[in-house]
C-alpha cells in the first residue's frame, strides 16, 4: 500500500525564487539559495505542489532547469486542498478579527519590509 503524504502548496515567486516585486511575464527569476535543499527535505514527508499565477509551461520549464522535478508533483494556479500553504503574501488567521484587520493594514511582503 502506498504511503499517504500530506500536501504542501508552495508559492513560486518570493518563496522559491529571487523575485522581489519586479514581475516579468516571460522570465522567472533564479532559484533562491537553500530552496532546493528545503524541497529535498520536505519531499521525504510531504507531497509538494507548486502554486503560481505564472504560465504553467514556463513554470514547469523553470522546475526542470533547476532540477526540482523529482520533488514537485504538480503545478497549479488554483488553491487546492493542502495541509499547509506557503506563500510570501499570506497572513495566518488566529481567530481574532481585530488582529487580522491590523495585520492586513500593516502587511508588507518580506522583501519590501
């Protein structure tokens, strides 16, 4: 019987690559230092899917060029069921709407903080 792995949905821009807000439709920035090693560790325990609004073929090409295709099982632009979502543009809801409102008002992407 195949072992069930929980799914992680990981964003491309700003998480796995060196994107800093300078979006180019035809170019995906280089892989971030340590990203491949992280995926290699995660792959042992999780199914990894790449989440991106970019062109799927371009994203798949980037995955292959960076030798990540053995770790990433799918590329999607849709929020799919997952154990965790890893994204540079996300806020974790802790049950407090007042805190959430403040977090939204004060939100800054890590690379522009």
